[in-house]
C-alpha cells in the first residue's frame, strides 16, 4: 500500500490517500474504487458522500446548475445554464471577488448590504475585511444548495452573515432608510435579471444607504462582442436615482457610486 498526499477541497485542504490494489482510501476511512474514479469527468466538481463520488450539479425547474472548477487550487465558479457567475478569464473567481469588495474602501465595523449571494464569496470577503454585519440576499434556493457543497463557501456559516432567501427587489423595499454603511450589488447579466438594473431598484439601494457612503455595482461587459453597450444607461439611471461621483472601475468591471452627504 502506497501513501500519497493530495490537495483537496479545491486547494483549501490536504489529506493522505492510501492506494490499494482496488482503489484509494481517502483520509482515515473513505474508500473509492478505481471503477468509480474512472467515471470522473473533467470540468466538474465532486464531493465524497457515503463513500461515493457525487458530482456537484443539478437540474431543477428547467435550469441547470453546476459548480465549475476553473483552475487548480482556485475557487470554483457557479454556472447556470452555461453562464458563469464569476469572471474566470485572466482572473480567478476569488480574485474577482476581492477586486469588487475592495472598491468599498474601509468597511471595518460596517453594516453591508450584499445583493445576490451566489456562492457567497462577496459576503465572506466583506466579513474578512472587517464588516460587522452582512445582510446578503439570494432569490434562488438552488444556488444556495450548490453553495452548501462548495468548500470555498464555508465562510457563509459566519454568525456575522445573515442570508435572506428572497427577491431582492421586494426585500429591499421593506428595509429602513439609511440603514447600511455600504452596498455591494453583484447581479447576474442584465438579460437574466433586468429588474436589478432598473431605476426603481437603484432608488431603493440609494434609500437604504447612509449619506456619504459607497455603492459598488458589478456590471461586467455585456455587449462586448456586439454593438450594444449598457454602461451609459446604467450610469444614467444611477445618476437619476441620486448617486454622485459615479465612475467605472475597470479592474472590478463595475460602477462605484456615492450617496451625497447633503441632498
């Protein structure tokens, strides 16, 4: 029997594996036979459950969800119907997250509204940067189910993070005005969730943000390969909602905006 050290949890952990004539013993007890190991497909993530390899993907309500590895020892992305929820070209999903959160500046001790939880990376990063409390909103329970199996999402268990399963456009209406020190708005593409790019929703985000504080709105590059650019329209709607000092942050692919101290 030969022992080897493996990197698991998509780069977050290591364990010792013992190779036998018929399979591999992972850690102290999990046994996976060579026949089962041969079924692993490239481009998918797997979890060992009850000594079985379970692929982390699902088909629910005519939508296909997949936890997708993007590089060795890097955070995976979530893919829904073939659309990746994080940038994974030239930058990995965790670095993408840090670039977004860094635009908010110093959030030590802050209350943060985090719109569109996804795998929870931005909420986790906000807490790591010192946020006192993060309220993160996700409309799709299947996304949260995938996050439960993702090692890089374990930080969502932090007591400072409150996960709200709700339509953000409805939930934010119920929040008190000027409650949050920062807002990070990280929606899916505009053709998937256009209501999250609307003037009405921007006005609600403006309302719940404290004066003098920042909002970062991830936009990405819709229309990059066509003739349509949404950037001007988004900026105009943010201005119409009341935000000022609006500027494009290219490394984070979104708009940083400020709610003025005096209105």
